[in-house]
């Protein structure tokens, strides 16, 4: 039987593990002025619902300059990670139909693919745009963080 | 224009189907870097996010070695997956059966399990289809390329303009 005391212990345990995960991650995103190379990665379409889009170098740098660091331990479905996804023109006919369908039936039909790499003098970083406000950035070991600009939800 | 004409001529010469006719086989402006041009090589992030579980790291020297000679460079038709020689003639049909892919013995647990699952399902010769051994490299001039190792001897290379080459 689950008592209130059990719930408190479970909550404390989850809090501790989350904090430990954040510390172990130990990742600092690069400074914007340290970036010497930047590129989008035109990933192959994994499914017919993927829409490939590019992020400009300027937008990427603004995430590094102004982004608030969210912990790696933050679950993907955390509300702080939710935000608008804008599909930029030009879209081909197929993508335009998908976006129209999504407007009718709600989010989740399209998957925007927007990712790439950037480098400082000595490290390559990988990034992925989660939504218009949130960028994921990590090193090759998988250590990384979310950077959020704007207020989010 | 020259590229299109060469594609047409080569395809006509070998009787290619129209799908191949439409595919570019000489990515204009695509330069394969030499080993001396390369400043940084990196694997893509591994294992810590659910979607990345199938990313498997390899020693970067295994990638660097492809750029020493730069010989036997093939271009991959992005539509069919065929590897084309310098005349646009398909020499390898797609990436299936591209050969064995040797992985490190000391992979992290979840990554190793994923690799074992892929090997059980696809066989060692097709391992590069089921797992992602890939990353990026940066040249001394600052240009970024992306790579993917399909087997011990097949490496695909592309840039942000979606031009794909395959050192073999």
C-alpha cells in the first residue's frame, strides 16, 4: 500500500537522481564567438512525414548568445520544451499538404528535421532544433543541454 | 550543363533506366578533403537520448584513413543508393551488402545491445543499414562535412548542399 510517506521518499529520490544526472552531464555549451564553423545537415528523409528545414547561422548563434540552459535531465515532454514549430516556405506540395493536414487535425503529423553541426577550434558540436524556441546541442559523448530563447510555455 | 550531358551520354551508353538518367552523378563543386585538410573528426552523439540509441561510435582514425589516398571515390545516387563510377556507371547496387562492419568491443551497454540486435536481424554484412556510425568533420578552412560508415570499407560523405560521395 502506498502511503503519503512513500510518496515523499519517491519524490525525494527522483529529485536527487535528476540533480545527479544534471551534474554528471557537466556540459557547457560553447560561446557564440568561439564558433568557427557551422553547417546544416541535410538528413535523409526518414519518413514521408518529415519536413527538412534549415537553420541560419545567425539564428544558431542567437541561441548560444541568449539561450537559457535547460538541464539534460529535463524530459523531452517537459512543458518548458514545448513551443511553436514554424514550417518555413518554400515547402514542396507534399510538405504543404502535410502542414495543412496538421492544422486541421492537430500537431504530431509532421516532423520537422532541422539539425547540423558547429565547431570551435577544437570541438565539434551537434545541434537539433526541437521547436522554434528550443535548440538541443551536444558533444560527441552525448553530453548536452537544451537552450531556450523567449519565454516558452 | 556539361554534367547533364555527360550523365545523359553515360546513361545512354549503358542503357540505364530513366530514374538513373535524372540523378546527378558528379556533384559539381564537391571537393573530397585530403587527410591534411582535415582539422577535426567527430562521431555523432551516442546513446543518451532515446532516438540516438542506434548511434555507435568508432575510432576517428578509421575515418581519417579514407582520406589518405582519396582513390576509388564513388558518388552515390541519392535516389537509388547506387554507387556510380566517374563515368556515371553504377558499380554497386545500393548500400545493401556493403560488407562487414567491425564495431568496438567496449561499447556502452545500450549501444552494444542495439548493435547486437541489428546484427541478429540484418547480418554482419548489412550492419551499416541498421545502426548509425556517423559524425562530422571540419576542414582547416572551416568547411563542415558529414560522414557515415556503412562497412569497414565504405564511407559516405556529404555536405550541407546534399552532395553525396562515397570513398570506397
